[in-house]
């Protein structure tokens, strides 16, 4: 409060104040507080009113969605599938005779003809077995000769016994000799005849022994022919695991350091001596999806491309198929053969095979983002007319669909659509059954609205 100091006539100061001044000061302070309060409240009220209006507008506004027309694809499409090239015929060459490699004539990369000698095997044990078998044949033949001589002797004794028996029977009938002597000669005749039959059986047994010994000899001689390792067909040597001096087991596998070990690889039991492959024609096995199997026919062309030959296309042909589908992958194994006269292609190369697939019904295509995945299956949001509402708005109807091939940006629809419908390109949370939306037609696969 303001105070005033006045001097009294007697020279002493006296304090005194006016109540109006106090009231004036209080009114000024109250007015200042009111002005500050008004200027702080009005902006906040305006912000609250704007937020409430925006919320109300958002609650009552119709959501905007992108609209895409269902397209009809071409009946003839290309199917690109991966595969690995392999030789038309490939065979591992093993030995049938045990011994040591005397000489090797070919190496990897060499082209060989059918029956060409690839290596010689030195088989001293087999040679001794052949000599022993020849001796066994000669011994059996000698036994046959001895048996035939014994048969001749037995026949002579039988003939003599027959003549003697005839004489004794005549004398016994005349009473010149005793009946006992005649019976003895008759028994001698039967014994001689039985000996002849026994010798005939011995001859047959000796002949069988000769045939058995001859068969054993021929088997060993046939094995001797395996001393020369030959190519089973014309082709190229792709693997060589032996060298001069390598020990070859009776099972046909080389013993010692293999080509894989020499190159730093691991040892495997029973590796082959050589491997021969036909590379004039290569083949590739591809797994064709179920949706494309009706188009696969034997003799139809196939286009083969490799990353090592950019811009070049190799002509192939479907030769056969499994005519059944793998129940796990729902694909059909198909073989494609590729001529390789210039030898540019090698077994083991990765390639891509392109087929021309024809469908009796043109596929329906929708953007991949338009498919809605629910716990009940796949759905598409159709845009239907909204009777009684704004003509610029549409009503959402969810329909279940079955998808076919996935082309990345687009997906093929097998069931659920007929073609020409309008669907929601990128459905959000506002897209549900019966919802009213405002569609904006898009002009490309990206889902961007038309400008």
C-alpha cells in the first residue's frame, strides 16, 4: 500500500493512506489476471474444437481405396524352370580281374570309341588258373579214354561169357554136364553184361567231367579277356582313378591313391577305374508344376539358356515324362534332350529351360497385393455398386479365391472370379465385408492412382 507522510504543525510526521488507492490497485491486478486467462484459454479451446471436428470428420468420412480391374492373361505363356545338365549315357568302368595295371592308354578328357582298350591288367594268378584248367581238361579227356578202353574189355568179356553160356546150356540139356555148371556160366554172363553197363555209365560221367572242365576253362579264358579294360560305348573319359602299377582287387576297385585323393579329396571305397560319358547329346531333368503338366508332350520343343552363353539359345526337345506327379511337390519329372555336337555344353552345368505352355482357358490376373490372407483361406475384395448411396462410392464384398501361378507383381486366380471385376488393389483395415469405400482407379501394377 502507498503511504503519505505529512508534517504536522508541530513538526512531527504522520502516516496516512487512502482506501480508494488500494481498491484501484486490486482492480488493475484482477484485470491483468483476467486478460492473461482469456488469451491462454481461447487458443486451447480452438485447438480442442478443431481436434474434435477432425475426429468427427474422420469417423464419418468414407475411406479411399485403390481399384484395379481384373485382367485376362494370354492363353500361351512361357514357363521357365531350372535344371542341371547331365550326360545322355554315363557308366562307371570296373575291372573283373585282379592284378596290377600294366599300362594305361587314356586320361580324362580323351574321346574313346566303343570297345577301345583303356588299360591292361597283369593277372599272373589268373594265368596260372587257366593253365590249371587246361590240365584238368586234358586229364578228364584221358580218363574218358581209359573208361572207353575198359568198356571195350568189358564188352569182350561179356561176349565170351555169352558164348560159354550157350555151350554149357546145350551140354546141360544133353546131360553131358551138371546143371550147376550151366547155372554158373549163366551168372557169369549177367555179371559181364552188368559190367558193360557200368562202363557205359562211367563213360558218360567222364564226358560230363570233360564238359565241366571245359566250361571252367572257358570261364577263366573269358576272365582273361577282362585283362583288357575296354570302353562300353563311345564317349569321353570324365574320371580316371588308376595309373600304371595300381593294384586292382578282385571286386574291381582300385587300391591305393585315387584321382580324388591326388586332387586333395577324400578317399572312397570301391571307386571305379574310369567313368565314360556320352556328351554328343545331353539331357536335363526338370520338375514341371501341376498347372503346366497338360501342356507337356513328348516331342515338343524346349529352349535352353545358360548364363555362360548370354544371348545364345540351345534347342532342346522333350523326350519323355514320368506321366505321374510327385505327391510332395506336385510336379512331374520331365526329360529334355539337347544336341551338343560342338561340345560347348558340359554335364553338371546349371541351365534354364523354357517351355511354351498353352491353356484352354485364359488365366485371370490380379495384383499380388490384392490377395487377403485370412484364417479361412484366401480372399479378394470386390467393389460392387452401392444402391441408394453416393454413385462415386462402392460396397466391398469379400469372395474366396484359389490362386494358381505367382508372377511376382501379379497372381493367377483359378476360381472365384469371372473376369472384368473391380477389386481393391491394396486392401487395408477399412476393407471389410459390406464396407462403403471411395475407389480410385489405378493405371499400373504398382497400385498408383491415375493422375
